[in-house]
């Protein structure tokens, strides 16, 4: 009896063991194909993303490589690779003569917009300092080795290309300019459309551009702009109570919005449109590697963008209206930009400050509030060297 029970118990254990093994095998048959399929999907996904990433990289390198143009006598800075603060001169040019598009070799024109941009990856701050187009300045490069030419600063681009604009701005503000970015204003609308439009805070209501239904209408307050609207918003000047200073403010608004949109991950979804719009309208001495490093290491600075400008004083110079920057204002702008670059303050001593001193000694006043513009005198080299 005991042997029979033992045999029954042994048979029961073996049966349970076989059932357990069978259940385990059945579960395994369910899980293993699922894991294989999941693994295959992940492998395909990695391959596709890798191929897509390589394609994006190759297209970016090809598009942005077309924008590169070095400056003569100015080696590319190594600051970006070392994650140091950098300065960039942003030039907005208009290669349109009387509304007719022409090649730049035939018509270069003046720079319509000049903005010194400092980007500091340590403080995560960006500063934009507009230089009014009519600011009186000594033009460097392109005017002869021994020639002193005093003119409106926007003519520097016409006289000596990007190099003249960069050196002239450096001398005016005693601030090193590491890079330049020149953008054709006629392509602004393509760039804005590529990033999905921009949001601005319109300071007052106005209309600009084409007449009738084709005109761009702006209402005071927050507004989303497409490319054409952004271009019209940036160009309007004479209806602004602040004149060109008001236009500079609106231009900085649009540029700030573009920078923030370009730094956003959402831009990745329509990167090719962005690249195409940039490659056809931009020239810079930033290499593709520089741009790549800035996108990776300087993006945090796009979250905090300060806006400023050099405030000039309207005056007549040889029968033409100029904006004369007082020495005090030039020093303020210089010190602010130098601080953003991690540089110490320095005494500003250039042709502009010397001319200011000579004019003030002869009765010119930056505090004058009369109705008629004062005449500002451009003295000879011997007089400014006294």
C-alpha cells in the first residue's frame, strides 16, 4: 500500500514537473517572438535615425558651407571651440536699387542695419547693441592707407565690404569683433517663414508696404508675423515717432524672435527650409564647425537677450544730417559690450572722441535743445592731432 502511494506521488510530481515545463515553454514561445520583433523594430529605428541624422548633417554642412567668407587679415577666432564669449557684427544689407534686384557686384549699397551682438555662454546672456546707420565715424579699410574719411558708418560696407564694416565698428567702440554675419534684408521674409513666423510686441498701430489689401497692418500689442509682415515691420521708418531709433528697436525684436525660434528644437522638423533660406542670403566668417559648436554650447544664451542702442545727437555735417554719438555715450556702449565679453573697461580715445572734444571746445553742445540743428565741424588730421 505504501509502495503504491509512493509510486502515485512520484508520478504526480513528474506530471506536475512536465506541466510546469510545458507552461514555461509555452510562455517562452510567446515572449521570444515578441522580443525578437521589438528588437528588430528598435534596430531598424536606430538605423533609420542614424541615416537621417547623417543626411541632416551632410545637408547642413553643404548649405552652410556656401555662406563662408573669410576676412582678409583676420584669422578665425578659436574662442568658440574654447567656449569663450564672442562678438558678432550683424549686417543687414539691401541689394536693391530703386526697387530692382541686382547682383551685389553691380550694386552693393550701404548696410541698412548694424548690430553688435555679444554672446556669453558662461553667463548665458546675449546682448544686441544697434549702431544707427547715420552715425558719424571714421571709415577704415578701402579708403587708402593714408586717407582719413569721416562719413556715415553705414557707408563702410559700400566702401570696403564686410572687412571695412568690422574694423570701423571695432575702432568706434574699442571692442574686438570676432565674427560678422551679413544677411540680405530681401531674404528676411524667407528666413521668418522657415522658422514658422515670429512673435513681436507692436509698439503702436501702423500700416506699411503695398497699398490696399496687400499692405501689412500692425495693431498695437502682441502679434504673430509671417515673412512679408516681418520685412515690412522691420523697414518702416518715417511713421515711427522715434524715427530710425524706433525702426532699430523693431529690427531687434524680429532678430530676437528669429534667434529664439532657430534655437528651438521645433526648428529641427523644418530644418531644410531654414538652411535653404540662410544659405541663399547670408555671408559669414563663421565656419560650419563654429556654427555647430555654437548651437551645442551657446544655445542657453538665446534665452536671455538684452536690447540696446547707441543714442546719437542729430546734427548737420557739411550740409548733411548725421547722428553724432557723444563721447559719454560711446564710452557707455563700449564698457557694456566689453563687460559682456569679459574684458576690463578702457579709456576710449579715437577720431570720434577727438572731434567731439574739438567741437565742444568751440561751442557745440550735446545738451542743445533749440529748433535748428547745430553744425558739427570735421577738422583736419593736424587739428585732431593737436
